[in-house]
C-alpha cells in the first residue's frame, strides 16, 4: 500500500451505527397488496397456496391421514358479493393466530419446503374487498378465533394526507379480533372470507367459471380421470416433496381437475389427440435433480387456443404454477411454436425461487441451468412442428393430385377434345400418377397412409387405362361430319385450356353436348 493511500485512510472518519428505529409507513401495505397482486384472481392462488402448505403440515404431523383428501371449499355468493375459502389443514390458534395474521414478512416458512415464505400472501385480497376475515380452529373443543381487517380504512389511510402514523399504527387501527361460537364449522379448519368484493374488470373474483379455469391451471389439483397419461405422470412425479393434489370444490361442485384431456380441439371441427408422453429429468448444477417434467406430443396441427388452459411449456414450484403459458417462450427458436406445445416442469432445486409476484423466477445460475436444458427440448418441439407441417402438406399434395387425376379422367371419358389435347391430357395424367407414386413410396410416409395412397393409385391407373382405350363412338360428336366435329373439339379444347376450374368447364361442355344430342 502506498504512503499516500495510507495517509488518506488514516484521515477517514469512523462509521456510526444506523438509526435506532426504522420507520415503516402505511404505504408498505399497498406495496405488498394491490401493487404486488395486480390480477384479482391471484388472491385465490395465495390462499390456496397457504391451504396446501397447511395440509402438508397436517399430514407431516399426523393430524390428517394420507387416506383423507386435502380439501379446499370455495363458496362464492354473488348476491352478497362475498367469497369464503376454507381448508382442512392444521389451522392456526393460540397466540400465533393474531401475531402471524398481522405480521409483515415474518413468515415461519422461510427456509422450509413450503410454497409461501414471504409472509405477505394473506394480504392479497386487501385491495379487492371492503373487509377481510380470517377464522380458524385447531381441534375439537378449541374455540374459533376470528380476525378482521378493515380494508376500507387501510385504503383511506393510504389516500389521506392527514394520516401520519406508522405501519404498526395503521394495522392496529384496521384490525380487530375475537373468539366466537359458530355452528356448522368443522373441528379443524382455516377460513378466509372476503366481504364487499369490489368490482374489477369482468368481476372474475365472483365468477365461478373464471375461478375454476384459473385454479385448474395454477393450483395443485389432480389430473382428470379422462386424461390417460395422468397416472403415468403421477408415478413419475411421486417423489416430489410437495405435491398436495388438493380437492377443490367451488360452491359444492367439484373437485376441480387439471384441464388436460386426451382430445385437443385446435379449432372448431379440428381435433388433435395426444400420442406420446416424454418424461424428462433435469440435473442440477452440482448434482442432484433440478427439475422433473413431461411433454405431451401430438400431431402439432397448429397453435393451441389459450382458453383450453394447456398450451405452452410451463413451470411449477410446489405444484403451483409460476407465471403463465409464455414463461419459457424465449427459449424457442421460433417463439410461436411454444403455443403448439404442451408440457410442465416441476422445479425441485431449492435455490430456484419464485419472485414476489410469482410470475417469474429470481434469476441466477440455477435458473439458467434449467433453461439451458429446456432449450434442446424446445428445438425438438419446433422440429416436430415443422416436420408434421411438412408431412401434412405432403398428404394434402397427394389428395390434390388424386382430385386432379379424377377431374382429368372425367374429361378423358367425356371424349369431347381434339386428339392432340387427348394425348396431352393422357401424358399429364401419367405424370400426376408418377408424382403420386413418389409420395406413396416416400419412406417418411406412415405405413397406414402409404397403403391408402397405393390403393388409390392402383384404382386411378385402372381408370386411366380404360379411359385411354375408350373410343369416341359413344359421344354426341361421333354423329357429326368430321369438319363439324373437329370444330366443336377445337372449341371444347380451348375451353379446357382457358378454364381455371376443370370441373366447371366440364359442366359447361356437358350442357353443350346435351343440347347437341337433343
């Protein structure tokens, strides 16, 4: 170290400790509620996520038997504009009830294999209702504890320039709690109730259909029994530390299943079908497993409609979906092919952490590792999309050739063109039959399709042989003088040469021939 640098450091003033008290203003509430949870439906995700954690805890503690389903009941009352979400997890009681439900960012789940760990998810609905209630009981004979958040007061405090209190002051003013005796409640439960739900956009918070569609994609619910690959996927993912597979009922109807089915309606009248399941394990950077997932291959007929809820490669943590169907779209060489794909990857590496909004992951080397392993899969899907598209084009070409040959045969059988035009048409038809034969013999053509094309080819060849050998004696032109017949043949040949639609031209010639015959 130089003498000048030593002299400079000797003159440095010592650092003092930070402030003895840190002021947390009421604006923190907005940052961890409506600003963090922009989509109203995300409130359902947060409360179901907490329910899944509580149910996992109940199983781990032996409170909930493995034979008993983890259950979440959602009751939506559109007339009263209220929502209740109740689970059969551990519940919350004692001194923890008020302390944990009024804390900010002091989650006891941090560092554990739990879905929620930031300690703010319970506030997801603060910006979307007038009052927010939490109720719970931890066992038979225990009291039901209830805590109320006055969301209107919180929002007015945020807007008011007269409020000079701290975050703690606002929470004390906005919350109250009590012990209540309520009939028809189970011995152990946790319940969230939203009262006075505020209308936002399409009012999805109170739409049972919108909630069901959202939960079917995002929440840890089971596959439908009508999805043939569900059991195989479940076996492959059986070692996931947090799986849950909750039975979610909405207004008594359910359970809600994942949206995957064997048939895929790409568009009205066009049904695709799953034909191959690919199971994938992604290694972690330093050993172990970073993620496990599956891809459902099909005919790749085109982009899958978003409203089916299955398109795109998706990511899940704790069996909860993170982000949406476009979360890994950027790894595709052609991003449009992500919308043709169906698949999910469950993140197992604890160093891969969802961000606060749960619409993406906190970027680090472990996330990059997963994406690097997904990139070849995305390329394979893109190649499949292109190859399947080329195959369909080839089969369409075979179909069009068959139609062209059939149309040419009808003209030949009609016998109304000149000898030169007839010879040229026969030559053209033989060329089309040759092109059709090349498709039939292409090794890329599936055996079933190849048999179909070969059979069609044999039929068309027999028809051409018969039509080429047929004389013109049966046509109305045969009775005309050679000069008159040649004139008609020249005109009819010209009509076929100029026509873009052979079938339409033949119908016109047929009408003329009918007039001549009569």
